[in-house]
C-alpha cells in the first residue's frame, strides 16, 4: 500500500510505543484498486496520553474525544485520524446510544468485530506489509458480497442505510443472513436523525457505480417501506409495448444504472451528479397515482397521463423526507416535471418554446434535462426508440442554437431602462418588464437596442400604461 512519506514517518514513530494498523474504508478501497486519501490508523498497545505525546511533534493535534480515544493529526495539508481500539456497548436508542470504552489491549480480531461489514473490518500493517483479516472481508470483496461482521450490527440502525449506499458504490449483493438481520431492524428507522439519513442518500447519489443495487438492498431489507413514494413504484404496471422491462420500480433501476454510465455524469461535479441522480430516481413517482387501463385502438393499455406533473410534488416531499437541502429540490423538481418535454406532440422545437423551457427549468438546465431524458429512454431494455432519441437530439441542437443549453435566458430590459425613458418608479414597472420579457422569449427582440425599440413602440399600448 503506497502511503504518503509523511505518514510513514509518523507510523515509524508510533511503532515505538504501540501497534499501528490502517483500518476502514482506505484499506477496502486499496484492495479494490481504487484511489483513496482516507487514512485511518488504529493503534493498540498504547494509552491515550502516550499516543498523543508521540504525535504532537508532527503537527497540530485535535482531540476529537478522549472518551472515544481519537486524535486528528494535521500537517502539510493532510489530516490523519489516530484512534485506540475500543469496546462499544448499547445503552440507548439510535446510532448514538452507545457506551464507548477505549481498550488498548484488544486483539486485532476483537477490535475489528465492532465494525459494520466485513469489507470494512480489514486492517493493514503498513510496516510489515501485512493484511489482517479475521472476518474474511477480503473474500467477501472478491465475491462482491456485503456481509455484517457480527451480531452487534443490529445495535446501530444507520448501518442498514450504510449497506444501501455501499452496495451501490461497489456493486455488491447483500448476504441473505445480513438481509434477514436488517429486516428485524425495520422498526428502528425512526431513531435516525434526518441529517444522518441524508448523509447516506447523498453518498448513494454522488458515488454510485450501480445505483440499482442500493434500491435492491432497501427492498430486501424491508426498509423500502420507509420511503413510500419509492415503494409505490413496485407493482405499478406499465404497457409492455413501451416498457418491456417490467414495472416502474424496475424501470427506475435501469434508468439509474444507465445514468451513471454516461461520461457526462461521471465527469460532472458532485453537485450536478447529485441532482441528476435524484431527478432520475424520482422522475416517475407520479405513475403510482396516475396509472390506469384505458382503451386505445381497440386494445386495453396501461397509461399514466399527467404523471410527469404529478411527480414534481412527490419528488419534493421525498427529498424533504430524506433531508435533502432545499437547493437540491429546487433543481430536481423542474427536471421531473418536464422530463417529457420532448414529447407533447412536438417534432420540431420553436425558439420561443425552448427559451421558455430553459426558464421553467432554472436553476436546472436543458443540459441536465437532456441527460434525464436519455436515462429515461435507456431504462427500457431492450427497447430502442429512434424517434425518441431524434427528439432529444433535436431539442439539444435547438438549445445550442439559442445558447440556452447551460443557462436560462435573462431579461434584457430592466428597471433602469424605464428610468432612462423618464418613467417614474412605481407598481407599473413589473407588468411592463414582465411583458417585455415575454416578448423577448417570443423572439421579438434579442439585444438591448432591439429591446429599447420594442419599449418605444409598446409603452403607449393600453395594457402597459
């Protein structure tokens, strides 16, 4: 394991007083061949004060909690967590209801038994280049299995949601015994604070490589019931001609997996990845309420007219429930509501309609919407619709022509223009500027001189007086 030279220097010093081990996610990621800057070091055989004295010359030390035995070491732009092995015992409800007792005398096997999953219970001795794996986490990594480390797993309900996001991030399947244990914990969901729920959903939204795995974990553990808007998708039928893949839940899983395969998603900033993933997750929430059988051309078909509009408020309610920031919902909701904008009878897109669409989507963008549309199309294997892809391409091209693919148009005419024409500030400013913006969106003018000319022509109109 390639470690930063400064960390190796510290570890050699620590070795004189204790047994340093790298533990947790950094070791897991290394074994998976993934880059990681997550270096957590557990040191056995030393008391807290002695460990602190050894670390102090190497940088600023922050004692996170003496009772937890954790020291943060900062220096040269890096931060490392050093801790003592500890025992944990359940004392109350929730993920914080624990009594923690540092115990430097614990063996490697005893110290790792408190960790959630076997893949996170692997330790590494960096000075002897030796893997320490008493729970066969390495074997589970090779088999792509997510398995609880011990029965103490059930003490912390947050671990179920950790399993949800870990399965999605590393393409893992849940061990049957672990699924059964999680099922026995369904009643503990209410013990979790909303911010911790959001923390796990956020990791799923930003870091997934197979997001459908996470939804499968929620279903296998019976924790899907805690997210009713999502649970309602299971069993909501779709017309097999248009959705051969199955019900809406299955469709959503395929859409999510398609999204994370796009270079545009993988290369995006975390903020955009988060919004796109949650928009695709929630884009069909309205189908549970709008799906019904209707007769068309002498055949009975499953339809869900208006589901896009119905999905918007449900997406917002879901995001509030899982603790997403309001800024996320502001971008997700319009993407959900307008994810069928390439349909609605259009084969060509007028300039005015595309400008208005960009305005309705803000602060999300048409570029965001195009990815949601594409994922929606690709979530229907093996169906491939040349017509749908052509519509998406046409919308993309029109948005590029109008320079609104990445941002909504902004009003050209402002209050200062009315002042320059001698108008006194007053309540009539807003209707005048609103009408001017509508004219701009319609293409009646495209720059400031054109806007001023439009004002000169229209200020005398009765509707603007």
